[in-house]
């Protein structure tokens, strides 16, 4: 899985075409239920309430279902206290399988087992959506700040699972009916300045340094928790703050539209690229910390989030533990990412400067000593003729003495 901004023009277009094909291709294996269990066989008890759905819309529907409220009956307020895919340890494992299922479905659809979902590195700071261009996920419309340019194929997409009030009051379940266009207005929420900027590279680095995967109460109020931090309910350094939204949450809210509403967000295809990068951070954390399955809570997490619990509504059943593994070795994919590096602290800079200064002094001293020694050697060579002359005279006198003695 690669950074979409580093793909060639042809690769980008192929990915956009594949997404659009998935939006229009009926899923060959799965259907969705459109009524609750009590009504699933229809009014006459003999008309199963199921529908076909496209590959991409199933991706949307499964996310909607995981966060939908529980209908308690006519005239009663639906219960919204259960979220199978957010605000708990299962956030990273649920979305990991969610993406993996889409990737495999698209591989089958394309007949290409090498197809891989790219990612959007949203931790670039600033208030510009760099993938919101017509050759990628769609530029902003010139006529409506919250619409997608008509030059993008995604301006033709329509959302599903929008009728939340009906689901909560009538007990119906989202069907495959498409309704409104995708809405998106990056950095346009002037009422919340905090969500007008994307996360910074340092935020990712800080998050990756957290040692604990999750901490009690294993919820959106956990502190010093990698999971709660990457999800975005804690500051990047790990401290929970009810006001803060960071990383994954901040990227969603930055989009300010369909992508910022939990039950609708996958309707905007940016969701795919946002979550592949979130998954890349998760996989990098696993690689750096090598935590082992034991750190994933076995109990006391919200319903659906414990280690051995199945993730709703995937079929066949998949447990959280099956996704709490290194992707390259166990799931058949890897990421090509250039991770940010940590900036040096002031004390580290001072230490490095002192060491560098000592090395410079040592090198300069060595050069000076060598130069002095070389000069002394040359001076000695300059005296050699005198010494040589003395030795020659001594030798000649010695020879003359030898001759006189012989005479």
C-alpha cells in the first residue's frame, strides 16, 4: 500500500476507476438485511427482507450498521450506547478488517490479486486537502463550496444510509437506496477553528512513542493509550482531553461534510485513504513495540471490543485478536511509508555541539602536531649534508692514516 501522492498519473486514474467500478458492481457473495431480526421474514412471514448491494456500498453499510442505535420499540428512544467500531480497543482491528475486506473484494472484482489500496498521509499540517483534486478524490465545486467538482466522477456518487431518523423511530435498517450527493468542505468549519487544520507530522511521531496499546476504561476517555490517541480522543502525546480532536478524528472533522459524520463517512471515498494511513500507523506501532496479543484487553472493554469478541457485522465471523497482528507477516500486505523523525531537544543539541567541538579540537590538534613533526623531520634532513661532510672527512683522514701507517 503506497502513498497516493507518489503514484503515477496512470496509477491514480486506475485507482479512481476501480473505486467507481466498485460503486456500480453488485457484490457477488453478500446481501444486506433491511429489517430487524423480528421482521426479517416480512409481514407475511415468508418474504425475506434482504437486498443486493454493490461492493462499495456494502463497505458503507457495514460501517453504518456497526454504529447504528438499537431500536427499543415504537415511541421509545433508540439506545445509542453501543458502538462496535469506535471508542474502544476494537477501533484499530475493526477498521483493519473493514479495509481488508474491501481490498479483497476489489481484487476479485478486478481479477487482480496484486491490487492494493493506497493511503493518504493526512499528517501534513496546514489547511489544504492535497488529495482533493479532480484527478484524485475530487476538487471543490466552483458553484458550491460544499460540493465536489463536476469534473470528478465522485460528483456523481450518491450516499446511502442517510435516513437516520427513520431507522431510530421506525425500526427500519438502512437499505441500498442512494439519495444525496457527497458533501465536502475541507477546513470550512469556521465555528471550530481547531478542525480547520490537519494533524502535523510530529503528532504521528508522538503517538508512535506511546508504550501502552490501551488503558482502562478502554474507552474514549482513556489516557496514555495508543489506541485512544490514534483514534483522536487524546492529545498526540497521550493525555485525554474532552476538547481535543487529533489524528484520525481530526482528519475526518477537517473534511467537514459527509466524511465528518460517523454513520455516513465511508460514503466519501476519502474515508478509504484516511483509514489506510491510520492502519499504517497501527502497523508501525506493532512493529516498533512488538506487544504480543496479551496487551489487547480480554475483558472489560465495551461490547464487541474484547479480544475474543467477533467484530459486528462481518461474516464469516472475525475476532479482534485475528487483526491484532503484524500485517506483512500475517495479512498479506505492507506499507511503503517514510515516517517522520524526532527533532532533537535543546539538551541533545548542546551535547552534540560539545562532542562535535571536542572532535574538532582533537582533529585540529592532531593536524598541528603532524605538521610540527613533519617540519622537524624536514629540518633534520636539511642538516644531513653537514653530518655527511664530517663523516666523509673522517673517512678520508682515516684512509690517509692507513696509508701512512702502511708506508
